[in-house]
C-alpha cells in the first residue's frame, strides 16, 4: 500500500441523510479516525474518480460531496478491482453536489485524466464533432466538444461528454455514462449500467437488468426495459418509462411516468401511465405497478 500525508482532493458518496455505514457526516466538518486504516475495512474511504463512487452507491438514492483527505492515505492496490478508492484517517467533508455538478466534475476528471495518459484505454477529445470508440474492458472516454460521439463495448467502461448533442453508447456490463450538455443521448445495453444526464432535452435508454438512470435537465426522456431498473427524473416537463419487471420510478411534479406489471408467466398484464401531481402520485417517491395500481415502495 502507498502511504502519504499530502492533501488529496476526492469524492465521497453517502446514503440519504449523509450517512455512510451508519456513521453520520455533516458538510464542512472534519473527521479523524483513531487506529490503523485499511482499504474496505477501517478509516474514511473516498475516490479520486467521481464515477467510481457509483461502484458502491446507487446513482438514484445517494448523496455526493467533494472531500479533502488530510492525514495518512492508502491507495487501492487490488488489481482485480482497480478503481480509485482510497482510505484516510483524516477527512474534511466539502459541500454536497447536485446531479449537474457531479456530472460536470466527472467529465472534467476524465478529460484531465485522459489528457495525461498515453494508454490506449484512455481517450479524450476536446474538438467539436469528435468520435471516440473503445472495445477493451475498463476503457475511459471523454469528450468536451459539441456533437461528439462516444462508444464502448467492453465491461465497466466509463464515458463522459460535456458538449451539447453528444451521443454516448456502451454495450458492456457495469458501464457508466454521464453527459452535461443539452440534447445529449445516452444508451447502454449491458447489465447494471448507470446513466446520468444534466442537460435539457436529453434522452437516456437502458436495456440491461438493474440499470440506473437519472436526469436533472428539463424535457428529458428516460426509458428502461431491463428488470429491476431504476429511473429518477429531477427536471421539469420530462417523461420516464420503466417497462422492465420489478422496475421503479420517481420524479418531480408535472413529470409523466410509465410502469409495467408482469404475471407469473413473465407476460405483461398491465402498462400504466400517470402524471406526478403531488396528491395521487407523490413527488420524489419510488413507485412500482402492483395489482394494476401505482404503489409506493421504499
């Protein structure tokens, strides 16, 4: 393990209410851990790459912050799971990040990271109408120009675009896609993929099981067909459809949602749409379709 005492900037995720493994954190406070620090066992964990927090926390049900590690630090040296996880004995919690800020920071990080790497698995483009493609696992692609196109077929790939009208597509499992520009289009076919868009008029689609989709821009369109998928709609005048088995959805007032219900024979028995009005269908509340009715779930 690598040890250092310099200040390192990073990112941390929490359950709602800023709790992590039942430990209560607060914005602006510094915390110290007494004793040994060890990855996945003891100390305060954080990540250099914002997108890596999504390997451990859900996109739709978590809170995110920037942090500063100010004490002893150990880096992850697990070659079987080579993410940017670190652990420290002293951590300062910075301000909470909304979805838009989280996506922008993810894009900025990958652009900077890709700019410093010569490895074929890291690709970055800053010009308009750029096109990037990768077929290997663990690839990272980032583009800041408008109308860029990014595609990855390997597992656990990370794609990020900040320009308007960008198109991102990933076919491998556990891929992570993020776009901050308006009218972006994101699509993933692998299982457990996570898609996030903060620009207006964005379109997100996922066909793999257990995918998570979140959009904060207005007039966005989200669609998921895989089982156990989650859709969160935080913008206005948006539409979300989750037609997968055991799918759930939530959103803001004025958004339209669609869900499906399946019978024992795996056939659809009901498809139903409704507007979130704050009364019959509550805002920011997860719903599934049960007995042909929108049902609140935790």
